[in-house]
């Protein structure tokens, strides 16, 4: 019995050690982008220990049961080894995936990564072959080391000979089960083990480092797999009151900024081009053309992106519908097809001809389904280009080529037309055909800006210019240098309207959201937009509560003219706040999420 007890103790402690070493490796890998001290690392290990202890018990269960069985009958060594292989593969996969994905996502491994396995080519487009090979080798090495340690710790266990000793040992083992259950759930309190319990710092990197990736992945499974995500923070009456005050969908006494109510319209989603790359950040050298066009057209100076992913940002833009922390509506066709869409509204109300252009895989994240059901009659995407053009960028067809397609569409499409266009080159791995900055990220946005400038100047010289409105805004911002969710600049995006259909230059200073584009645009065209429940006409006199919400994985930010708050659902606390209105902003954001999920679940 002593031999069995020592084996189980060694197995459990080895598993616990793997998680501790994994934390150290995670932090050292990301040391270049996140500063921390040895003291910080020790705090991460200490605060993360509760999750590691619990998760180690999960992995401990099967060896524990096999050990009980071995009291009575001989359990072949290969049975243990099969389990060790499975455990080693899963643990190594969790360590490598978590460490690798964090530099792109800035949140811990969760089940949302499985959604990208449906289109592995697109999911791998941001990285090089060597990057992938190095991670595969790391995975194999870590898996082998974990397996080797487990196997070396395994004793050769023979059944006990005495029936009484078998019975006593079994009873002792069974008495340990309640303690294992307590260890798994993290104690005797009503609340069970959860990710938020390891958060201890105002530095989110340290909090994330403390989280066990294995636990994080499986804990997120239920929330990610479900299509019905419900937030309930308050009584429905209070929620409806707050939302009705924030979202008045009527256009009354609007400030008319266009010279016509039936222009040809081009909406360009600028991949990842958040405010940190425009004059919003104080830098004017990265996107000089966008900065110049902002002065020539209608410039919404305080627009904020709703989300952090292209699939979410695209739907926010075209449907005026909020994004959700743990779910992408675009990936659920049964829901996305019920969304209002600028394309369908213009098609049905004004007879617009519609076309969408994207140089990547339009099937990625169910994009095709959303666009077609939303009213886009024609699609041009990667497969419509030559083989060489398809390989011109890692994600597909690079922007200078697709901008040429965009210009040709303006000369061939019957009028009036609506063209939607998503760029793609300003995305990791930042492979663009020019070199202006040594920083590859800045270089990619400079290239995007050059493509925009060249297209607008060419369009300006064409007959189509006088009756054309070009709307430009990013799909989302990105994490760059020290800009993260706790910094309002991450989601501060430029929205610029230019073209011959614009009466005169104008700066619109009110705070607004990406989701406000549909109501604002349709209001300028004299069209009803009641179907866009969560979109507001920023140019209407009814727009009296200027606030902007942004959601990310398990959290949100909310901003108005006086305050800003970043709230994290996992730790159930404020990460950062500015101003005196944070409690009000939290309540407003909660009401928006509650109302939006209720609306979505009823669709």
C-alpha cells in the first residue's frame, strides 16, 4: 500500500510541477513585450497555485482509480502508458497553444480557438512555416518529457495477496475520494474553483500568467459551445429603461451633410487600422492620406470600435448590432441571417445594386452566409483571382490588387450601387510589397494608407466622383506595443466619409460606436432605420446620450465624455477607470449586453 501511495503522491506532485514550470515558461517567452520582476513571477506562481492544485486533481483521477483496481487484479503497464500519452499530449498542446496564441489574442487559451480549426489555412495565415514547425517541435519535445517523467514515476504494482488487506486498502482509498472532490472544487465554500480567483494584480499580464491554461480551456467550453449566451444583471424593467434612454433610433432634425439622398456608396473596412496608427495617436507619418482625407471630408473624431475580431466588427458595421464577449453572431447562420443589413435596406428601399469585395477566403467565419443573407447579390473573393494573385499575400490577394478591382467595379456596376470592401494586408504577418518603416507593423499600415490614397485620387478624377460617398473605418483595432484593453486608444477608430456627395468638410465630435454607422448613414439618405435597434443616428437631435461600448473576451470597456471604465467578467472587477461616472457606465454596459443577448436569443 505504501508503494501505491508514493506513486500517487509522485504523480500528483509531478503534474503540479508541470503547471508551475509552464507558468515560468509562459512568462519568460513573453518577457520582451511585458515587463515583470522575479517577485512578480513568484506572486504569479503563488496566486495561480489554487487552480493548479485543482487541475492536477482532475488529471490524477484515472491513475487513482487504476491504483484501486490494482489492489485486486494486475493492471498491465500499457494501460498506464496509454493514459500518460493522452495526458502528455493534452498538457503539451495546452502549454504550446496558450503561449503561442497569447501574443496575438492577449487572453488565455479557451475553446474559441476551436472555431478557427474549421478553416485551418486562414487560421495559419498570420504565421510563417518556420513558426509552425518550431511549435510542432516544441509540442513533441514537451509531450515526450511529460510522458517520460510519468512513466519513470510508475511502480510495478502487484495485487495484494490477503483479502483483508485488499479490503482495508480499498476502504482507505474510498475515504480519500471526498478529499479529492474538495480539491477539485477548491474547498468547501459554495463557490467552486474559477479563473477569477487567481487574479491579484492591476497588470493583466500577471493575472493571465497565473491562470492554468488547461483549466481555462475546459472551463470555457460550455460558454463557447452554446449559441444562447445570456447576461442578466438587473430586472428587465430597469434594463429596458436604460437601453431606451441610450438608443433612440429616430432621426429628427438631422444635420444633412450629403448633397444627394441616392449616392453611389462604397464602404471600406480597413483591416485593424485603429487610432494608434492615425493622427488620433498624435502620429501623422503612418497614415498621411487618411489624415488628409479626414480634413477634406466628414470626420467622426470620437468613434469607437465595438469588437476585437473581423467577423464581429464586420457584423457590427453592416448590421449595427453589438458584439458579445464570448460569441460571434456571424458564425451562427441561424442568427446572422435575421440581422438587419445596410445592403438589404438599400436594395429593398432604393433598388441599389450590391457587391462585396474581399481578397481573402470569404467562407472564413461564415462570412459568405452573412453577406449573402444580408443583401449582397455579388461577391468577389480570393478564388476569383489568378493563382499568382492569390499567393501575393499570406491571407490572400494583397490590397493594391483588390483596390484595382474596387476601382473597376465603380466603372462597371449599374447605378445606384453599394460596394462593401474589406482590406487584408494590414494583418500579421504584415507581408506588403513596400518598405517605408523598419517596424513591419507600421510599414503595413503605411502601405494600406498608400493604397487608400491612390484609389481616392483616381476616383476623384473619374466621372463617378460627384455622386459617390466613400465611408472608411476599421473593423477593429489591434494590440500594439503597450496598447491593450485598458487603454481607450485601442478601440478609438477613425471613421471618415469622403466623396463628391459630401457637401463640405465637417468634424463630428460626439462619441459614437461603429454600430452607429447604419442609422447615421440611412438617416442621411432619408430612410427609416427602426430595424437597427442598437444603432443611433449620431447626426440627429435625438442623439443625446453619447456613449460607446466595446467588448472583448470576457470583458468590456465603456466610455462617455467624462469617464472610462474597463471591466473584467472573470475577476468580476474594474481593471481601469477614469472619471467619476464609472458605476453609471458599468450599469449602462450591463444593460446593453442584457438587452442584446435577450434580443438575440429571441431571433
